[in-house]
């Protein structure tokens, strides 16, 4: 999910200056994301570079197809599906990179790119790196194993990872939106959580199916998964269109 950072409904310049608290939060998120990337990749070797390249191309396409949730919370896309699939199929370091690319795609390649100040771009990339890393830790702590096809070793940890991804991403977005606009944090969290639940949990299921099918049959399964991904995109579009009006700022 990408935050609008107070841009107006017509696009163009920001409707309000970015508060110092938001600037500090964005800077802290950028530093933390950098540290997590460096730590995750220290001594790590890419076992499947072709798979990583395919995932990178997929998230650039998926991440650019953004759907507007509200003017305060911003946009969402099915790029999370690719991040979760990368986490299950490749690992946490690769998922962090795919998450960063997904955030960058939402900022630079989406139809709403003209609405994005630089702080929003930095936050989008950093928050998705942090989110992917937390999801990766959740996958491991839940007993996730990429060399098994069992429900306990693959499916359950994938859904635990999706839950962590879902909650952390929504919390970060609601927090920065609250600091930017002054709108009630819980209301923003509800708006952030509402339209994304289908994408995150469908993405977890699709990630498991893709991982197993890819290992058994090869990369052609990516083509077979496109109709499913598109159906999830349509479901997400329907949910975002049914979102209530943006709540007023808190007194």
C-alpha cells in the first residue's frame, strides 16, 4: 500500500506541508530498511537468479496497477502477491528486494505517480522492505520449510507470514497517514485493513500453489496463474470501490 502524503484529489502539489514527525518517521524507516537489507544479504547467495528476475519483472507490473483506497490512506495493488510468493519460493532476502521494487513501481510506474512527493516514495520502498522482512521472520518462526509440500511446513507458515505482512503494512500506513492528516488512527487502520484482506490471504494461498507447482513443473505455471491473479485484482478493485468516505480529521 502506498500513502498519498496529503496530496490533493486533483493531483499535483501537496495540499499540506509534510510535518516534521512524518519526516522523522520516513527517515527512521529508511535507515531501518537499509539495515535489514544489509543484514539479510550478508553472506547470502542467490540460489535461483532466473526466478528472482521473473519475480522482479512480475512485481514491477503488478505494483504499477494501483487502486485508490482513499485520499488519506492512498493506494493498494496485488504486488503483495508477488512479494509473498517470493518469500515462500525464494527466501526473505529476495522478498525484501521484491518488496522494494513493488514500492518503487507503485510510486514511479502507476497512473497516480504525479501525486507522489519524494517522502512518499522513500516511505513506500522502506515500509515494504520492513514488511517483507517481518513476514519472513514470521514464516521461519512458524516452522516454514521450502523443501516440503506439507501443510504444517508450508501452507500454515505462509498464512502466518501473510498475517504479519497484512498487519505491519496496514499499521505503518495508518501511522504515517495519521501523522500527516490528523485523522483518527484507528479509523485509518480500519480503512487500510478493509480492502486488502482478500489480496493478502489470496496471495498467501497463491504463493503456496505457485511454489509447489513451480518446483514440480517449472516456470510455465506463472502463465497459468495469471487468470487467478487478475481475479484477485478485480476482487480488490471491487472492495476499494466500496470503501466508505474518508473520515474527517480528529478534533
